[in-house]
């Protein structure tokens, strides 16, 4: 049984300001990077630079506008703002942590260390957004999902966790643990390789597994973080799709056209599902009709004796 959405509340200027700041920091780092001004030089391979161009494009086209829009919702006191805020917060912490600590220090040229305050600012403000939004959600009722949505989302999160472990990282991990690995990612950019493995296998997959089980067991605490994770996956999907197209444009040999098309289709599908989960937060509760006044019954006049 669905619950009515939470009505409008007082505007959260703190959360709104943090989201606007996050959007500005993300846009600044993207403009300074290899996509636009090419002032910020990351210490990575040519293929890595192509991927960063794609992620910068997604940051400018999707991430920064989303932060500004959700920030406006927060200032207006919209019930959807704290839930929506968790998606860009988690995505920014995930991506910009890799950009900061995944560089090949001492091996490849670059100047990313000079821009470390900017990258740290993206990560720090993203954490602050997540903390503030979580505090707001603690005082709210659970998200108005049907039992069918809970089951479907729980199953989807379990599938995602399995795909991250088996479909993406298992073969590369098996190769990395050999005496003489041959994987291009490990050999050319080992720092980025292990940072991504640590975040995906140590954080993303276990979190998806935990929330998927929580939803299947009808635990209300799992709804908001599950919605945030799926929103983050939607942002990540567009970022990966943009990376793929950037690598195709750059002529990378490890970027088949079919992979870019598939990533775009998956990003669109996950975005559509995430929108369906967020939609109840934008439904206005039906107005309660005012009771009609009882008709006044005039008793017949009684003649006086």
C-alpha cells in the first residue's frame, strides 16, 4: 500500500547551498580538464585521458545542472530534494576520488597535484551533501513505494552487485593475481586499476547487496539509500557512455562501437527506472474536500395562544 508523499516543508538553504557549490566545483574541474581548457593534466594514459573527457562531458551536461536543480528544490522545501541529492553526492565522491588518488604518481607526466584542492573540494562537499540529506531523511516517513517496486528494486540491486563482481571485475582480478599479468589496465595504469577495484568491490557491490536484501525483507531503512544508489548508477551510466564515445572518437583500440551503444542503452534504461522510483515524490496529494455545512431546517412557526 502506497503512502501519500510528504507535503512541502520549510526550505533547506544549507542543503541547497551545498548542492549549488557542488555543481560549481564539478563544472570548474570539467572546464579546466582535457575536454575544454586542458589546463588540468591528469597523470594517466592516453586511453585514460579519453575516458576523462567523457566523464567531464557528463559532468557538464548532466551532473552540474542536476545539482543546481536539486539545490533549487531544497531551497523551496520540496520533499524530493534530500532523496535526489544523495545521487549526485555519491557519484561525485566516487568519480572524483578516483581522479584524485588514481593518478600514476612518479610514472606519467601531469600537474593534477596543483589542482588537488579543487578535487578535494568536490569530494568534501559531496560528503557534506550526503550527510545533510541523510539527516533530513531520518525525520521523514519511508518513500512511498509499492511492494512490487520494493521487490523489483531489490532484485535489480542484487543483479547489479553480481554483475559488478562477476561481469566486470572477476576476470581482471584473476589476471592481476597471476605471477605475470597481461591486462592492459593493470600494466599501464596500476594505481587507477586498484582504486577502482577497491571502491567497486569494497563499497559498491557490498552496498548494493545489503540494500537489495533489505528491500526484499521489507526493511524501510533500505529505500532511501537504494534510490540514491540507483540514481548514482544512472549518472555513472551516462558517464561511462560518454567515456565510450570519447574513446571511439579518439580511436582507442579497446573501445568497440558496440560497447558505447550498449552503455548508452543501459544508461537510458537505468535512468528510466530511477525516474519511476522518484516520481511518487512529485505527486501532489489530492486536496481534502471541505465538509459541507448541514442544511438549516426551519421548524414551522407555532401560533401563540
